[in-house]
């Protein structure tokens, strides 16, 4: 595929490039107008500058926020002054503290802020710039049969498989024969024309010889130089107009760039080629053709081809074959292989009966009748079917195992917490017992001290009494 290439209508592609560049310029002017900036003060391709510019006009995630009028456009010298830089730094610091402030200018973020004209203008500008830089300015160059790990074909510089679906892009690619096959067809047609011319000359010579034998007294008929000249001219015209089999189809296709139906365009090209062939045949038709004569007793000979027939054959050969895209795809080939390997009776019976497996799966998943299913239901079942054979079930099992492990960890944590609680209770009981023992000890000590004090007091009293008696 890379060697034979892809036929491209260069004129159509150039007109598309001019239109897209015009749209890019218009989008840039609208964006600068919304932001109140100029090309000298703002780089539209700078993420940081665009983020600051959107913040300045009030683009944020705050509920009910509206875009502010753009500030007055600053000159390059004013933008570079220290006070302006300090103000920008202060604004950036304030935005970092604002929870609703704009954090980036990615496409996902801008798609949520399309109610701001500046955000919508930036998104349109980036889309137009991508179309110009990624596709228009680079013609398809490389087709990689082993570029993807899944075994699918891939393209780069640019990615031909990601050409936008818009008819303005798709109509530039026209079906045509490979260059080598075009040259081969051209050589074959030239050889056929030469053979026809040689056959015509031989038959004319035989006709002249037979006429001279049968009618020696009659003047010899002159060879049909006009017919030979017409055939030679037609052959030369065919050689000049046949350098590319797809040229006529491409030019006709280019004239119908506003028609989105490629089939109708090719039919129109076929009609034009047929008309051209008829016109060439009419122009090459001689004014008078010499009627063939037969020799008495000789076997009848085929009438030599006239110049009109030769011209018609030449025009038909110059028109060439019509080429079309043959687009084919295996129908759910992965699921069919999976059904055969797994031996799943339900899937095999569904395919044998010509049923839509995705709709069948959706009806089983959602408990609906197939006639009541929506396109979204089928898309959900499609994700389930392909997800299962590509590892979704394994992923679900892994997630289930992770959940079980998490539950076990939680149970262990709960058990540990209960054990710690029991230990705390036991510690509290021990502390209470120790406290009781301490209280008992204190009570005992107090009682002992009191008893000792009482005994000491009694002794003192006894001593006093004895001393009194002595005196």
C-alpha cells in the first residue's frame, strides 16, 4: 500500500488547504478580539499566555460567572514593563488561591466553558490549526503494516486513518490504479492500437491485390490514407491522454467537489468519458469509405475496420477502467473466534441464525425485548462482549479480589481495635484495683497512725497521772 500510494486530487486538496487556512486566520482574529489582544502581545500557541488571557477576561468555573469585556490592547513595550509583570504575577497568585479559577486550557476543560465566547473561540482556533498542521500541510507518506501491537495497520506523517470525516477532506481521495498498473495499461493499449493499424494496412493491401486480379482493366483503388491517418491521429491522442488511468476520473471528481456522493460523481465521469469517446469517433469518421469487395470463388474475408471503428476503440481505451474503493471488514471476527474456541452454544447458535450478538446480549443484560432496545443499549452490550474477551472479566476478578483483601484488612483492623479495647479495659481494671489497694493501704496507714497517736496520748496521760500522784 505504501509503494502504490493513495490517489489524491491535488487541486481539491489545495482548495481545501486555502479554505482551512482562511478559517484559521478568521478564528485567530476572533480570538484576539475576544481577549482584547494583538498578535504582538499574545502568542496564541502558548498555553501559559492563553491561560492568563482567559483569566483576565473572567473565564472560570464559578457558578454564574460571565465573561468580562476585554481590556484595552497593550503595546509590546507596555506589556514588558515591570509594573505590568508584577500585576500579572499578583493575578496569578490570586488565581491559585481561588477554587473556581481556570487551571488549564485543555480541550476537556474548554468543552465545559463554551458559554464563554473567548473559550469557544480558543477551541475553534485550535481545531482549525490542527486541521491545517496535522493533515493539510502533510500529505500521506507512510503506511506501517506492523506499527501497532494489535497487528492493525497504522499510518504516520500524517495519520491517514484519522483524516476527518468531513466530505471536504474525504472527497480529495479518489480511487485510481497504481502508477505501475497505469503504465502497464498504457503500454498494452498502445500495442493494441499498433496491431489494429497493422491489421488495417494488411487488409487494405490484400483488398488492393484482389481488386487488381479480378479487374485488371479497372483502375486500382487507392489505399484509404484518410482512415489510416485518422487511426494514427487517434492513437497519438490516446497516448497523450492516457498517462494516468485515474486522471480523467480525478479531474471530473475535482469538478464535483461540492457533491458529497462519490458514486454519483463516478457515474458522471463515466458519462463524460462515453461522450468523449463518441465525439472522437465522430471526428475521426472519414467522409467516404471504400466498400469491401470479394473475389469470386474465394472465401469471404472480414471487412477491414474503418477509421471510425479504430477511433472509437482508441477513445474507449483512452477512457480506461473505472476504479472504486473496495471497503470490507470482518463482522465481529473476534467474537466469532472466541465463540468457536470457547464452544459457547448460545453464541454459536446466534451467529448461525444470523442474529445480532450485541442485541442479544443487551436483551439478556437489561431484560428487554430486542425490538425495544436502543442504540445506547446495544453499545453497552458491545462494550461488555468485547471487554470480556479482551480481559474485562479478569479485571473484574482482580477488582473483586482487591475488595476481598480490603475487607479482610478491615476485619483485621476491627479485631485489633477490639483487642486494644479489651486491653484498655483490662488496664483500667488493673488501675482501679491498684487504686483500691492504694486506698486500702492509705486507710490502713491512717488507722495505724491514729492508733499510734492515741496510744501515745494515753501514755502521756498515764505519765501525767503518775507524776501528779508522786507530788
